[in-house]
């Protein structure tokens, strides 16, 4: 009985920590994004509210919350609000299977810094990730307006195409690790002295394309396409309800998929890897905190890379996007699976 | 004990969602109830310890299949979606005997299946290998032939879909490039 209580308490603490980090960081990433975008375009970005605009997200949040709540006359109010919940919940649930660091012992309890170490974690990631389609499709339909509907149909098409590509892309690392659990995948990479990026570069490229497409980042932000659709499926949303969609899509989903990419390709919390030789840890002086710092560092670098792409590239057309998915990414991922399936047993068994 | 409570929660959720599917008239609500029922069934699989089946239920049924219903329904205009006259009440009553027959068949298959299933034989296997590995090894040994036949059927379906799609694209003038 005592172990059940302890398990529940530990789980609740983990949930609170993860939610706090994800939503808090998510809100502040708006500031990071605006700063990075500004400096890429050689302007200072937000400078007025607080030191270098540090209080800008709070000001924006206050403004969004206090705005009048407008609603389209012939829309469906229930579905209109439900879409927001459907967008937020699956995106945050993905963090349940993200391992933040190695197992440690505290007050006699062994704790893994991962909410649920299930054996099918990766399948859950993709299942939950593609549940986002419902939020967007329903948001578009409930708004009873043409731009949102077009935007949501585009997004649904993109997600369906790229969900296939991303699922096949992760097969390569899965074959190498021989497990679906995210925690175990990192452990295997540490045991094998190998970040899977060194042997799975094709899978990583396909994963990155799918990440950008599923989160609606440039060059795949065709569902928002300010120039043609205003902002796509969020046209009829106002105030904080409008703010939540980009928050979920651009920050929470990008963060979760970046974390999964780090787990799959960059060895999770392990330090810098020299292929087949070992690990070099320039941050050894941090002691037990070094794995967490490494994990955060890798996710941050990947996030900044995605921002860099976002504010540099132009946008694809919708037919080009689906063509890339089915004619380039899917065959590449399949070739990668076949090659890995042939080579991996030779090397490791 | 905890598992029983969770199971009861998920099954109540699934039954309520099932009732919702057949009582609501707005097709979008029906799809949402169906989605809710599918997620509840995935939850039941998880409580039963069949993690792989639960995750596949979520991935294939709740996302891949139900999305296409949403895809079609979002193209339905508002006024038609809430119209009530389109329900076939008479046909519903007429099809009731067939529905009951199907349910009886399902029950018979279920009870026959219980007596025929290898009771406890797989448990040691699952504990040693884990869920995913067991399903994989059974698929590629005992049910290999059926597995391959199913994949052939899917391949034929895919070729058919490509053919239909190509025919349609030829009727438009291609001036996009």
C-alpha cells in the first residue's frame, strides 16, 4: 500500500514539473522566437517592455486575455471551444514519454525522470501527435467560414501524408535499438557508444521534414499562409483562444518532437559522442546534473535550428508539400529501413 | 483493485460513447463520440496489459481511420449537417433482426474462442519477451500465410486507389507547371 501511495505522489510531482516546464517555457519561447527572428532580419525585436523586452510575453498574455471574445454568428460554439482542448491535450500528453535523464535514487526510491516508461512509447508519440488533426479540422469546421475550412483541410492533408513518412523514418533507429521504449532507446545508444544520427542521417532528414510539416513551421506553414488565407484555421478565433493555437503548434509540439528527435538520434541525455569510441563530457564539473543540461542543450539547439529555418526560407505550395511527402520522403525512409535491416544484424549480432 | 476500477471507468466511458454515437443526429458529434469510444477501448487494452494493441488502436483506429470520416464531414455544409430528415427510421427497424443475428454470432464466436484459446500458454512467453516481440514473432511464424495474404490485399487496394486517382487527374488540363 505504501508503495502505491509513493508511486502516486511521485507521478503527481512529475506531472506538475513537466506541465510547469512545458507551459511556462512554451509561453516564453514566444519571446525567444521574436528575438531570434528579429536578429535574423537585422532589427532589434521587442525592446520596450522590460530589459530587452523580457516582460513582453506577460504583456501579450494580459492583452490576449482581456480581449473581447468574438464568435462567428453561425458557428458551433461547443465544437469551437472543444477544438482548443483537443489541440492542447494531446500535444502536452506527448511529454509523458519523454525521458529527461538517467534513473536516480532519492530518499530510497528509484526514480526515472520520465512520466510513463511504457513499452510502446514511440507509437504513443505518433498516435497523440496525429490527434492534432481533429483539433484543426474541427476548428476549421466550427468556425463556419471559408478560410479556416481551407486551412484545416490543407493541414489535415499534410499531417496524414507526413505521419506516414515520420513513422517509417523512426523505424531505422528502432531496428538498431530493438525496443519501442524511449528510455531504453537512449540506454542502448549509451551501451553501443553510438548516437544513431551517425548511422541514420537519412532517417533524421526525413524526421526533420516531417517535424516541420506536422508543426506547421515554414516551409510547410501552408495551413496558415498569411498571404492567401490570412491565418488559416485560426481566423475566427480571438484573444487567448487565438493565442493557444500557435502556442501549441509552434512551441509545445516543436519542443516535444525535438525532444523525441534528441532521444532517437542524439542519444538523449548522453554527452558528446565519438562514434563507436565513447563519450566526451566537457560539462563533467556539473556532476549529477550534467545529463539534464545535455538534454536541454540538445533540445535547445534543435529548436533554434528550426527557428532559423522558419525565418529564412520561403513557403512551399500545397501540391509540392504532398509530393515531397509521398514521392521523396516515403521512398527514402523505406530505402533506409531496408538498408538498416540488412546492415544492423551484421554489425551487432 | 486499482486495475478493476480503471477498467470499469474505461468501459463505462466506452459504453456511454457508443450510446452517443447512435443517439446524436449531427454527424460531427457522432464522429467525436466514435473517437471517444475508440480512445476508451484503447484505454481498456492498456489496463489489460496489451500495450501494443492499445497503441495501435490509438494510432490506426482513432487517428488514421476516423480522420477520413472527419475529412469527408468537414466538407459537408452546416445546414445539411444539422438536418434531421435524412435518417432512415423505417430501414433501421427493418434491419433489427440482422443486427440481433450478428450479435448472436459474435457471442457464439466469443464463447467458442474462450474454450479454444491456449489458456496461459502465452503468458510465460510474454513475460520473457515483452508485448511487441510476442505479436511480431506470432505474426511471422504461426500466422505468416494469413499475414502475407492480407498485405497482398492491401497492395491491390493501393494499386486500385492509384489507378482511380490517375484517371481523375487526366480529365483536368495540367497547367500548373
